[in-house]
C-alpha cells in the first residue's frame, strides 16, 4: 500500500505558502490599522510576526516586528495619539512584507 504522507519539504513548502497568503491579508489590515492608529492591534500583530518570521525563513520580519513591539507603549493608548517612531516602525514592517510578497509571488 502506498503511503499518502508528503515529503517533509513539500509540507514545509505548503506551510510557507499559507504563511505568505496570510501575510497579504495581515499587510492589508495593518495598513488600515495604521491609518486608524489602532496601536494595540498593531502591537499584537507585531508580537505575532516577531514569533513567526524566523520560523518561515524571514528573519527581517522578526527584527522589524520586534521594533514595532518596542515602539508601541504598553497599556491603553488613545487612537488620537500620534507615535511617530511606531508609525515609522510599522511602515517599515509593511514595506518588508510587501517586498517579500512580491519576491515570492507564484
């Protein structure tokens, strides 16, 4: 009987493709959240991307996401509050995601 198990590299390729598909949606939401100054949501996305970038072979995402997390203060943040260093960090992360998506387009 033939095994239906996939080769480990095929599984990794499929997982990476799903990750890239989700990145596209994350980037769209992050752009909206940045316009809306939804800092807590942006910080949460940063935490998620900081934890997943290296795992999928994108260490630059980990580094940029860490910068997002560090520049957005803890606690309740008014949406009216501008945080210039956080805006720059989020913009840099969004640009890196865009570049990755362009480079890895199927």
